[in-house]
């Protein structure tokens, strides 16, 4: 091979290497642009979903605010706007148990009503009271700072203040994912009432109200290490515990009877909670009595739209993209002066990313 042929061969190799490098760079550039396009499309879909959810909320509030005394707002609404399917479910917070205001009998009765055992219910009630009181004294079955240490609960101890959000219940040691799923649809911090309104309550809250009427306070001065005792139901004139038992089985009367202890578990209760699609407008099946729908309301009844409302929103676009949100609002009774018709108390969107996950 001559020197000139050798030079031509080297030049060819360099050219091939350069061409391969340029091709690799082009492929990387195209891949990056495609990734950017996917990201931008996902961002655009998220913005559109947020706008659609807020528009659906505004439309729902307008419907509630402008109804006449003769009109009833259905608890479930649906419509289509510009190809976007909208589903709305309304809940009245007055029918839920306010974990900042409820007293011990009801705090203990609610876990029993959803199928927890007596000891679990007692621990949950005491831990809630320890969380929201202003002292460091631990109730018999409760939890204070040392009980949170090393538990990886997201907090270093009891807050010694009211709950700032219902989800703070997840911080409590007795509350795992299963307990939270059962209780989440039934609790609130927005009603401000120690007792839910039975006419607006789902079946399990009404069952809890029945159980609470038969519960005596579980604490005595020695149990509570010096704390004030609750003013509960079920004591006789002398202040002694009446030792009541409540029949809450499906065929039972739900009435209290004397001479026995509270059953350690509520039999015949189906587990309840949010469906796997958290934030969506549907809930898992609950126990119900004759004449009730799956949400615990009497068949044929509409939604009482007074007071604080939870609005479950779900929007689905023509391309299949779907998003949801949970809003807690307080209606403004005087919005004629240009003010907003409602006050937003809580807004929790569930916006999927490009992979379809929220």
C-alpha cells in the first residue's frame, strides 16, 4: 500500500467515525425533543384539567347558590362541556363526626361502627383526645410524645392542639392505612358540632350515634393520671357506670341494655372506605338498611346543600385523560356585593402525570 492510499484509508475511517457520532447526536437530539414534547403535552393536560376542575366547582356552587326553596340539589351531578365529561358528588360535612369537637363516647363509637374491636376503638379515642388537649398527660389508652418516638409517624409527638386537617389522623399510632380508609369518609374538622346531624349522616355515622348513647366514659381518675374526666352518656344518678351493652348487629335493635359489657367487636359490619381511585367521586360499598342508597341516604332524598360541603369532582377529556379533585367549601350567604359565592377551606387535586399516575 502506498502512502497516498494509506492517507485515503485514514481519512475514510475518520469520516465514518464522524458520521457515526453525528448520527448518534441526531438520535439523542430527536429523543430529547420527543421527551420534551411528552412533558409539554402532560403539562398542558394538567393545566387544562385544573381549569376544568375549577370550572366544574364554580358551576356546582352556582347551581347550589341559585336554587329556590322548592328545588332539591341531587347528591350526584353530571354534565358534558365542550366534550369534557364532568361528574360531581356532594357531601354535607354536618353529617360527619368532627374529630375536634366530638366527645369520647362518639370518638369511641365511630371505630366500633366501622368494625374495629373495642380495644382499638378505646385506643383511637384516647389518642385523639391526647392529640387535641393542651397537656402532656397521657390517657390510659392514649399516646403522648414518647409514644411517637421512632414510630416514623411524620410527627415527633402529640400536637396538643385541634386537628388542622382530617388527614392528620394518619399521624396517630393506632391509625394505619386500613383504619384510615374506613374512617376518612366519615370524619371532618369543619362542622364545629360535637354531634353530627343524623338526617345528613351516612349509615355508619348514624350507627355510631346509636352506639355512643350506650357508652359510658371509659376513664376514671386513676386511669387518666389526673386529667379531667369526660361528661359521657350512660351513667346513673350516682355517677357509676351503667355497664351498658349495645346490639349493633344487622338484625339487632341498636338499643342499649344493662347488665353487660360492650361487645369487643361490631359483628356483621362490612369494611368501608375510599375506593382505590382516591379522590374520585365514588366510594366503596357500605352497610345500609332498607330504603337507603349506597351513600346512606334515604332513597328519593336530595342533597341538603346548606353549610359546609365536600365536593368530589371528576373530569374526563375526549382523549381519555382523567383528573379529580376534592374541595371543601363554605357557601357565602351574601355574595351579592361582588364577593366570591364560597370560601375554599380545602382543595386537593389528583392530577395524573404523563404516565397516568396522580
